[in-house]
């Protein structure tokens, strides 16, 4: 965690995602390592492993707390302003 206290990493390449990127983002007491794709959902586990392999020297000794997947929004989310919804 010390390495990532003030750092985030992004990885590009077909091994981590052919159409997006992989990342390691610091959280309060752990790091989130992930990958994104919009067209290759069946390969997401392969891309997740590749992202962890890219960061393996820096996350050595860490353990996986949770594996989850979420949709990547393709459009901006509506922004709420004083009880109203505004799209930006």
C-alpha cells in the first residue's frame, strides 16, 4: 500500500483490455486493481489476471479481498442539482 499512497497506474494493451485500460487505484486501506472492456465480456477474468500480473511486483504479498464486475457507463450520468436532474 505504501507504494500506491499517492499514485495510480493505468495500463494499456490487448492483454489488459483491447478496447479500454487496466488500472491500480489506491483506496483508503487497499488498492483496487481492475480492467474495463465494453465488447469482450467473456474475457474479463483473463484481463483482470493480466492487470494483476502487470502490477505483481508492487502488490506482492497482498491478497484478493473481492472480485466484482460492473458495467462501464457509455454516457454521462445525470447530475443532480438542488433536487433536479441535469445532464452535462
